[in-house]
């Protein structure tokens, strides 16, 4: 059985050692790597599937700067932003840092170098810039595109007497399909993990375009969010109703999305999952367990008649440069190597990442990937990525309370509106 991708082990223990470990001989031990060394923090470089990508990026950079050493420090993802936040508060740390697009980087732009002048040549080749920009300024270069398609298990559809090539297009029809699956199989309709409060993010973005009108959707992304809208309320009602109707696996609030909920879908214990489209919990991972032709991708089933379902996606992960980097231009050049065509091609091939480079051909990835890529042209940014990290944290806690029945939808939305306004 395939070994699940796990977060890298902590390479440096203790906060003091983490910061001290960023140094090199002859340089400030806490402020970047100095003139002859660049330090990179991320959570990807320690993974086997990223090895070829890292080596290709380092080789590209070495051709331009043979006398500069690049050191990658792979941090554990569940502690990454805490460690990074402490480094930022101290004004000391790595030269180059990896970020998720959206709130995680936008909340920290004061510590980052604007990259516009350094990435001009890459503007057309790469896509996904908006997720790494704030106020029209670019703070990181996109490595991947990340989105949240709804995947389904074609074998379970066949077992339930459903047509695997014709998934439901409306929420009502999906409920009927879920009934058929429950009667014919032991699988739940959805695999969902919300122990970390992340499941609601996937649900909001995966289902949002099937509920909001296109105008409401665009307003949300632009920051004009109406938390009192009946359609916004309907999304959170569906979150509750799906649980109450037994569509999810048992113990959602005690099930980790990474990697327990993903593993349940891969094991055929659930017919659907709102997953990701790039490098983990995605078409390639699922295809290794269910077979390349056994993984389906469906548009969000329509809930509101005025909705226009679309693929929710943004820039996924990207590298930025710290303001304290001793040589900003050199660090920015490393970011360009980390987003070079050769490096991203390796990441696409080995990790199944849907990379930001529009020149890379992914047509051989199989039917599920082809379905995803075909939706990029009409896709829209993911709803949860538009929210601040503070509001996302609150939404995670409230989503658990909604599932347990300890809070009502109106109360939850009022709290989210207040947090969103403050952010």
C-alpha cells in the first residue's frame, strides 16, 4: 500500500536553535545566510516527491550563481507559521520562505520584499499571481495552482447502479445518489475531516459556486462580503444538513483531513470527497489507489438556480523573500529558479502538482487531471482564500460547533462577519 505523504520531521529543535540554524560561517547566525549562502524555509523540500524539483531549482540557480550555497530547511507544516511568525517578530530568519496563497501571506506582507521588479519576465509564463499579491503588489511567485474539485469513486457508483460518467448536477440529485450508495454499499457518501477545522474551508470553496450567484461570488472575492445573504447562509446550512442527513463518515470533528479523510476516500470507504488538485489529496494520489480511470471529477451540484458552478482555484504555494535578506536581488533570483520551467516540470511529473507554468504540457495526466485542467479557463478564486487567517481560524472553530449542534448558523455568521470586518 502506498505510504501516505507525511509532514517532514523537525530538523531543528527549539526556537533558539531554529533561528540560530539559519546562519552560516561569517554571517549573522539569524539573519539569512549571508553573501555566500541563502537559507530557504518550507515544508515541501523534505518530501521524496519534491526531491527532483528541489534539485532542478538548485541546478538552475547554480548556473547563474555558482559560488552561492542554497540550504533548504524543511519545517513541519503544522508548526510552520508559528515558527515563521516568531522569526518575523524577531526580524531574523530565512532569506526565502514558502507560503500558502491568500491570508497566510497577506497577513505577513510587512515582512516581505515586493517582487514586482524581479519577476517581470515571468509574468506571462506563470499564473496564480493574485493569491500572492496585496494591494496590487506581488510578494511571492506561484509554484503551484491549488483548487478544490469534488472527486468521486466510479466503482462505488457502478456498485450502486449509478452511471459513473453522469454524476449528479443538482444537490437534489446528489442526495438521491447518496441514498443509492448507502443502500448498496457500506461507504459513506462523503469523506470529511474537520479535526483541524480545515474541512469547512474545502466545503465552502468546493460548494460555494453552486450556491452563490456569480455577482455574489465576485463580490466575495473582491472583499464585499455579505454574511447576511440568504445564499451565504445556505452554504453553512448545507454544512449542517449534510452531517444531520448522515452523508459524512462518523466522527468528522475527530477525523483529521490530513491524512485520515483522504485515506478513507482512497480506501473506497466514501464515494465523494472535496479534495485538492495539486500534489497531495489530488487526482494522482487517488488514482494510485482507485485506478487512473476510477477517479471522477464532478462540478459542484447546483443548489441555487441562479448559481453558475465553476472550479475554485488560486495560486497554491509560492516563495517570497524576507525584507531582511542581505542581498534581495540574489534571493529573488533564487525564487525565479524555484519557479523555472525545468523545476516546475519536475514537480509536475513527480508530485502530480498542477504547476503555475502555463507552458508545461499535462495532457498525459489522465482523465481526472484533464477534467480539472479543462475547468481552469472558467474557474474562479477559491472563496476561503479571500479570508484572513484570523477569520479562517474562527470559521474552523465555529464549523465544529455547527456540526455538534452547540451553535446556530445565524450566530456563527454574525461572528464571522465581525471578524471579517475587523480583518
